[in-house]
């Protein structure tokens, strides 16, 4: 049987059984599974999210149901998609659909706080917290790309690590990452859009801070390898060490190192 978590091999997979899956899913979890199964086309995130959001808004469920669905997802068949992107941008149905359906469930849910359990060492989701509209979301494991994509309010706490594009097109709310982050750059894959506000805190290390604008506040406790050219505004607080700061001459960002202003005024 193929391993669903080996993301870079283009193959169709069968359901993977694990002792942690839900034995007797509730009626609400069964409806969530049906929403997943109805999405045969999963390539582009916008229409996919809208379809799943419309369907999940039609029934009631609890935060506990959402947590159970995370385990139930491990039993669902997925397909690896092959495309021309570099390996670090490969995406499978599990990561893409998983992150978006959980985001839809959180946004449409009647409760204010939700927890995404750590179900598998490689249970990694793209775009978790997509369009967060004011909910409190706690992730007990690691996440993949674009955490908090388009979020406008609320709070996301990740107990582990995060991938690239944290806070992409974020305009409000707060993201806290207890581990490390690959990139806080806020941009899309062509670099055309950027974060417009909100707070991002990383308690570990960050490879790149690539883009920020006015009303953005970024705080990093650990080491930062690089602050990039497109950082144009907001505040960056470096409480650890850093290697390189390469700023545009037009940048209005304020950068503080251990409380001392080292760039901007």
C-alpha cells in the first residue's frame, strides 16, 4: 500500500488505517466526510473553499466533532498531484483539502475555540486558518504553507513549526508559532499581494521575513536568517540574533533588536 505521507510521488492511494481513527463517527463527522468526498476537483483553493464552506454551513457540529474529524481524515483516500512546481511546492489532496475544510468548519462553527489535534507526525495542512473571521484556533502539531491566509480577526496558536508564507494576505488578528517558521512573507507565489496588518509572533527561529506593510507587527524570539527587500512598513522586533537585513531604500519599517531601534524612525 502506498504511503499517503510520501508527498512527492504521483500515485493514487487507498485509505490508510491507523489505530487512532474514529471507530464510531458521530452524525456530524459523517456529514463532514461526505463534504470531503464530494470535492472531486481540488486544485484551486478559492472555489474549493467556497464549496466546502457552503456545505458545512448547512449542519451543526461541535468543536469536539471537528477534532474527531481530524482523525477521521486519516482514513480518507487521497491522490498525489503531479505538477511542474519545485518539490517544496508540491501539494497533495490531503494537505490542500484538509486545511481548507477545517478552516471552513472553524469559520462556520458556533463555538469560538477549536483545537486541531496532533494525529500523525506528518499530518501537515496548507492554508489552515484560511479567512479566519474571529475564532481561536490551536494546532497541536506542525503546519505546512500559508498559515492564516487572508485572516482578518481571531487568534491562531501553533504548538509546533510552520512552513512558508505565514500570514499571506493577512489583514488582522494574531498568529503565534511556538516553534520555527520557514517564512513570514505574506505574499502569493508571484509576490503580488502582501499582508496588511495583524500580529505574528514566532518563539523559535525564522528563515526569512520577506514582506510586511503598515499595521503589521512581527516578533521573533530566536534567530532570523534574512529580512528581505520587500519589507516596507510596520514593526519588526528581533529578540534573538540575525544574519542579514537587506532593505529597500523606500522602506518605512521600524526594526528593533532587543528593544533598541536599529532601522527606521
